[in-house]
C-alpha cells in the first residue's frame, strides 16, 4: 500500500491530479502512514513534484511537529466507506479500550485530516471505526459495504464492534454525521454520543440529498430505548449561532449536555481548538468518562 501511495505522489504532474490524491489520502491515512511516507521519500531521495513535496512536509509537521510520539494506529479497510484504526495489542489490552464509531460529515472528515485527529487521541485508549456517507444522505441510506439503510448499517456495526468486547463504546459525529452519531448510540445502547456542529432531524426535509426520506425513526428509537439512553454531548462554537441552535434543537429530543467552545464563531470548532493548542485535552473531555464531560 505504501508503494502505491508513493507511486501516485510521483505521478502527480498537475495541481488538479495532486489535489484529488491529496484529498483522498487525508481522508484515510493514519498518523504513522503519514510519517512513514515522509521518511521513505527522504530515505529513497525521491524527487516529488513541488506541490506534493510541500503537502507531505506540511502533513508530517501537523502530525508530529509538537514532538509527541506518533500514535500507533494501524488502518484496516472493512468496506469502501468504512475503515478500522487500532494499535496492535493483545485481546486483554483491547478490552480496556474505548471503541469509537465515527460518522464523518459531508466532506468525509472529522473537521480535519484524519491523521491529525487520530494523533490527538491516544492509541492505547481508543479504537476507531471511521465511516463515510458518499451520498450525503445523513447516513439514512446507510454506509456502502455495511448496509443500504441506517438500521441495516447499525446492525452490521453491532457485529463488527460488539459492545461487550470493549471497556466503553461511544459514537462521534461531526456536522452532517451528528444526527447519525446520536441515533447510533441510542440504538446500540452505547455509553456516549458526541455531536460537533451536528445536524438535526429537521434538516432532512431541507436537504436536496434527503428529499423523500424521513427521520421519524429517530424519535421512535429514543422511545424504544427509554431508560437506556447514552450520555449525549452536543458541541458548538460559543459564537456560532446556527450550531448553537442545532444543539438546542437536538436537546429537545433527549437529555443532553451542551458544550460551547469559548470564543469560537466557526462551524469547524475542532480545528479552531487545534489552532489554539487545545484540541487534545478537549477531545479527552469529550471521550473520557468522568464529571469533566458534563461540565
């Protein structure tokens, strides 16, 4: 796989070709893959096109520029739009981790290149199943390779990531993945759901890609799991009024804690936090158990 990526980078003779490749790599590469790519280019003295060399150097700096060791996530492709990220470990060690089902947004990101996001999540504590919704249907049409409806996809996730195999189980959704993240955590009876700038059921009728679809099942799954609801954290920038409104709307459906990022007016609250050097502790607050997640 590494050889293929190197060959693709070398063949990027135009900016358009490179941009398509860059976007696809930022969606899937783990931190260690970025670092290894950069190391191989140096060791082999590969002359990359200028635009590709600049991107790879910048990505390496984003991932390890702060001097922290590279998080040891290994990527495993489960389907076209689903990949698993986990550091090698014994079954006993994996059983102490938290599994995170991550629903990316319309740009198929968790608000930043995946390697940068994962580098801020200790690999000895978490494993991630990262999902894409290429149809941009708020996951109501499922995930390619897992199921052609959200319900079928959740059944498949339950078999891929059994709740009993991990210390904790949670979902994490950004933007267009926010509704699916909350829905999944409720349906699967996970411990927690996190939605960052997430959409609400009301937006189904207003999106072109979801015309004729219904989110009625969301309220139904909440009723069916009353008494077993997850802890729900809804994140928005303090000054991002539209996202604050979405958080308030979602909180009308089920009990939830609203967390507003101080001084942030951007929809991309996570990247804003990264620029301040605050992303890693903020993600720990969202993902680790304890009273801090409720503050």
